[in-house]
């Protein structure tokens, strides 16, 4: 019996689904509040209990979510039971993936989307499993390749020893843990030493170019510059999709016609193409696989309702906020952009406050929501949303209840861009309901 403490977490729910695919008995506990990853758990009939130390039984294999410290009652109960096997999420995953040819997507931004693209593409090369931090996990008894989202949070990706790795960027995050840029880079340097076949890294990231990489494994840069090993050329981007070719070792691959909008998706797909080329896939198979990618949960998910557009995105770092708003402008030219942002972790907002403010200015209207997550102030940073509001001209703080939803509904018609790694999608649904009644 596998028991998950915090089973509704994105990575935890993904892993629970994966073990369920293998026929294992799975259950877990979490808050009673609805979180989107639980939908798939309930569809599968996986039991979800309220937190209670009495849930821990003899001989359970207990997997502990990152948000729960050692003094959390269920964690303490599991650790004190000598018949239980206890592992943190990343510790378990690190052991599990050794059965496969693993491709890990790491980086400050774009991990989830890139892993999803990889999973689609690699299925053209062989039976492919995946573990993605948006509630998605899949594996079979005949899986050959495994695509994994590798999170640098507290250096957890050092539990992984993949054959291939993608590093999408190395822009400091998790500032409650990492001391500075050099400390952050050091985690990626250590991770790179654990890759056995090849590393593919975005070449236009200045911090990535500072990495001290081991000579024991080949590394390749991808991007649009002449000094990139994989260079995108002949790029055409529209509001409907993109076409480009890739130069590698004097050979032009493509052109690749892909149904993606937004330059960040060009870069994400290009990293995948590099892996496909290194693994010997044909251009046709690469394009066919990538074209099957329909997006991931909470990654620029678009809904249209009359004159209004609703975008739900996981953006929780200023660079991600900026890229998401740019993509909305590109996709919906001429529309009023209304940004709705709910931050995660007070330390991140305090460190990046000016960057968040600058990114949010790309919207026509800006609305902010306060912290509500269990780990927002876990490191002792005690600020509220007014800290960001004071630095963001024109921004308005609203609540997540009916009053806030009504304030947002008054912005219609608009392209509403809801951004948060937390449960902002519930407010989005309230706004949709109000506008549908009008």
C-alpha cells in the first residue's frame, strides 16, 4: 500500500496516478478543499482522506509531500512507525526512474510544458511514460522512455540520474532557500554531473552560460544564435502557429510546422527537437509527435465565452508572468488584457517585487490576490499583497469571493489572464459564471 501525505499536490497526484497504472494500491490524505489535481484521482477511484495521524497503518510505503515538515502529525506518525517505509517524493522518484531511459526537463521556467512536449514526441520513438507536475503521470509494464519534470526546489533534482537532461534556463528562484545566483547555479552544476548521455541547454540564458559543466557528458546549446549547437532558423510565427528549421552539425532539420503560439513555446519545442535528433529520430517523427501536444493543465489554457477570453496559467515568477502576458497579446491582438495574479511564497514576492511590477505592467488592467497557501510564509517572510500593490502602479487588490468576481466581471469584454501556481482557477470560474448569466 502506497500512502501519500499531500496527495492533491501536483507532483504527488501525478505519481499516484503512475503507480495506479502499474496496478499498485494507492491512497492518501489532504485538505478537504478542492484542488484541480484531485479530479483525476477521483476519476480513478483513488481514496482521499482528511489528514489524521491514525491514517498511518503498519507496513505502508509512505510518500511525503514537500509542503509537509517533519513535525506534521501524519509525517511524525509515519516516521515513528518502524514497519513503514518513508520517502520524500523526490527520493522515491529517483529510485523509480532507474528502470527507464529517462529524459529530465529542468529549469526555472518551462519544465512542465517541455516535459509534456517530450512525452508526446518520444512516443514516436518507443513506449513512453511520464511524470509531470500538473497532475499527470503514466507508465506501463513495457515503457522504454520516461519523461520527467525535474524540480530544483531545495536541490531535489539531485535525486535523479537521467540519461538526457534539458535545462530551459537558470534564473534564480526559491530565494528562501538559495543564497544567491552562484548558489542557484551550483545546484544545476551538480545536477549536470548526474546526466549520463547528453545535456541540452538554452544558449541565450546568461546565467546558463556561466555554468561550470563537467567534461564527462556532452552538452549542447540551443537557441537562435550562431554560437548555438542547435540553431533555429527560418522562423515564422503567427497567431495560429509556427514554422522553423533547426541547424545541427551543418545539417538543416525540418522545417517543423507546429501548432504553438508564443516564442517561449518555440524554445521549449526546440529543446525537445534537439533530444529527438540526438536520439536518432526522423524529422517526420519529431514533428508528428510534437504536433500531438495540446498543452498541459494550467499552462496557458484558453476558454472562450462570447466576447471574453479566459486564460489560466501557472505563472508564479516574474519572467513567467511577462511571457504569459506577451503570449496573450500575440494570440489575441486588439483585446484588452486583464491580469489577475495570486502569488506563491512571500519571500519570492519580496525578492522580485519590482520585477513582478514591471511584468504586470504589460496588462491593461491589474488585479492582485493575497497569499493563502500553507507554505506562503513558511520561512518567516511576513508581508501581505500590499507590498506588491504599492510597487505596481494602477493595481487593485481584490478578494477571491463573490465581490472580487463581480469587480472582475465589470472589466468585460476582456481577455482575462489568471496567473498563479495556486488555486486561482476557482475565481476564474466565478467570473465566468457571472458573465454567462448576463
